């Protein structure tokens, strides 16, 4: 399937589709595969190991042609990256509906998924890969910045200055870690087994330096820590060897996490396998490879628990490494928590989550205007203002210029209205695509991540993301998706996404008001239902109706 052709979203005001809603889907689909954005565009892989934007190149071509041909009252149906139908609907309906990687419960495991994938019947959609709203590493940067800020608040008096964080993985998502740590004034050592990933993060200014050895990495880290100077250091190696080595040396590590692609054992390099042999071996002997990867993850997580025992702040960063390590025979894998229950759930109770938008013009000045609009809309939110200022200064755009910030109930609708007005007035030169990650307040069931440790034990209830997709479809979103697997792997999550286009029309204003109110409200009601009092307060404050609390 590998094909070296270069895909890049169109820029400017000339449409190749029949309206901006369709054009937006087309540009965001292509943007996902821009070499600046995607990790392996030649294989249609956007991020997260194998997360694809389309099933194969023929599907890519047919999706492109279908979006160009699609009328404003038609809906394109995409089944795991392949366009399977075009139906007459109506102008309030989404222009695209996508379902990716979904399998019936008992069949929802990696061997069955891979069998079907090999037959050409499905593809892995990750979260924003198959739903066409990935915006490069910035997408995860703010969430990672928020998480490390929460670590700093919980344990280090509000700053990571004078601390060393150890983590691994510099891929599409993991690449945000070093910059998120330095934005919180800390020092990061990041272990990565693929040298090209280290170079890419340095090129994109997410990582400061590359150390040639572990000794050099430690030396640089300790010096920067002592001077309370932020610094991020990439070091080439296998985390399953480097973490235990650092532990046995008694390295002074304060925070430990990991973002290798552990959710998919074939995307995790086991100890003893050469980097160059990885893909061929994983393809030739997937079962044997899985066993070896899990054994290595067991060693990796055992070292993380060792750091926990030594007093470090340790958390799972949403890649299922604890469960894989447990499968690999390490019984204490769940001794440390996932990052959502540890730091993020209070934000979810307020309907807060990773809101994002992209400028379809391709003009960075349009994003600068949206940045100003956000600063103007929320003048009292210093945390948000700090993020926007730092992002402006330090984030290099990948593909279409885009911005992310976590906004909650009421805030998202206000931002959507303001953005649509700016498009209508011409201050922003072309429409904006406004979406979010599937990792959001009310759009995901994922017992090892977003819904780990829910107050009422409802972690695995997956009705919520399905209702979320249905409510966004009913509210006027431009494209809506339902995926299985995502960041934590087959059998472990079901989640939904939406993207809505601000094209400056009154119709878009009406749709945006509903979608950007109802979408985060799903998170508020989900947490009210689970018994979170904070969510009840938010529901009351925003007039969100919850029948079981009425009468
Ligand atoms: P990716 O595949 O782009 O990158 C993973 C990186 O890990 C690769 O560069 C790979 O070379 C490296 N790696 C693999 N095995 C290694 C080993 N043994 N030692 C050192 N490095 C190793 O994936 P990504 O998009 O960066 O995502 C990373 C993980 O985070 C995935 O499991 C993903 O599902 C998960 N994820 C988490 C969140 C979150 O919010 N926390 C969000 C999205 C994805």
C-alpha cells in the first residue's frame, strides 16, 4: 500500500467542492496526510502507531472525489476509511458520517482486528486520524501542558522548576511531552528508540537537545535542574532497558510517565529486537512479537513502579502500558494511576476538554486573530492567556495553521459564535474548522483512561459516546465519527468526534450554537449521572436539564 505521493490541503478561497462544509472536510482530510502533520503519510498513517485517515489509496481517491461532488444536502458515509455510500439528507445533517474500527464485543481484539485489516475490510482510525481533525503535535500539547501543570500544582508548589521528568516516546503525541515539561519550567529526559523522531522534534522546536549517551543526558539534566533552568533532552534507547538502568543507578527522577505506542504491542519495540528489523518481524510473527513486547513492557513498568516506591510522582499517560505489562506478567502494574482520575476529571466535570480549530485559508494571520479573540473573550482566565501567549511564541504550525485550548461549558459556544462573526465580517479570511479530540469530557468510554475509576463504577458503559455522536448529528455538526480502540487499543474504548465549520453564515451560527453547547453538555450530564457534585453545579449554572434531578 505504501505510496510516496505528497498530499497537502488546498489553501485560499478557491473551492474544489460544492460548498465550504464539504471543502472543509476535504481540506482537513488532506491536512491529516500532509507530511508536516502525518507520521507516515506514505502509508496513510497519521499518528498513534497505525491510526489512518483512509483505508488505502484507492479509498483516499474515492473519498476525495466524493467530497468534491457532494451536494449541500447529501451525506457521505465512511466505513473504516472507505467511502461506502452517499445519501440524500438535509442541510442540517452532517456532510460526512464516519465509523472506524468498530467490532462487536467478543470479536474486539487485536488478532481479529488484524485478520480483518489484512483482508482489507477495516482500518485503525485512532481518534482524530480517521475523523480528520488531527492538527499535529500541538493538538496534544495543551492537554499535556495542563497535565504537567496539574502535577506541578499537586506535588511541587505549582512549578516543575528544579525537577526532572523521565518519559519515553517522541511520536505524534508523545512528542508534546518535552515542550509541555519545559513550558512548566521543568527538565525532561525522553527516551526514544527511533533517532529520526528525536531529530524531528528538535526541528519542530518541541525538544531542545539530543544527548549522545545516558551519562550525558543525566549530566545535562542535573545541571539544568540545579540552575532551575527548563531543558528537554532526547536520548536514543529502548525504554524497557533505559528506565531500569536509570532506576538501578539511583537517578534523581521526580516524575515518571510514558508515551510509547504501548496500546498496540506491535508498535512497541521489545528489548533484543533491532530497530531496523522491527516492522518485518512484527508483520511476520505478530503473536511471538506481542509476547516479547509485553515482557519488555513488564520490565518498563516494573521500573516505573520502582521509581514510585522511591517517591516519584508516576502516572500512566493513556497508552494502556499498565494493562500490557500486566499481560506480560508484572502484577503491580496498576500501582500507579492513570492521568485522568489523577488530574483531569475535575476539568471534565466542567465540560472542559481539548477544543481546537484550523484556519482553512492556510493563513497564520487568521489564527493570530482567533488568539486575540480568545484573549478578549476570557480576560479573567490567566491560565488560558498564559497558554495562548506561549503557544504563539513557541508552537510551530504543522500543515494548516491551527490552535487548541481547553474550553468548557458555555465557553466553547461563545468562541464558536465569535469565530463565525469574524469569518462573516472578513476579519478572518476563510472559514474555520472547529473540532476536538475524542479524548473529551462526554465523548468516550475508556476504562483505562478517560473513564477510569468513575465514582459510580460505570467505567465501561459505552452508551455515552454513542449518545454524544447522535446528539452532535442532531445538532448540526459538519462531520461526526464513532470509533473503537483509539489511544488505548482494541477492546478498550469507544469514542466519538465532531467537527463543525464556521463559514460566516447564519446557518453556521445556529448550528455552532447548538453543537458547541450540546457537545460539552454531554460531559456535564455524564458526570452528573456518575455522582460528581461539581458537574451538578455546572449543569445548574448553565441550565443543562437532567431529568433525574428534576422533580
Ligand atoms: P507514535 O506511534 O507516533 O509514537 C510512539 C513512539 O514510541 C515512536 O516514536 C516509537 O519509536 C517509540 N517507541 C516504541 N517502542 C519504544 C521503546 N520500547 N522504547 C522507546 N521508544 C519506543 O504514537 P503517539 O501518537 O506518540 O502516541 C503514543 C501513545 O500515546 C499511543 O499509545 C497513543 O495511543 C497514546 N495516546 C495518548 C493520549 C493521551 O492523551 N495521553 C492521546 C493520544 C494517544
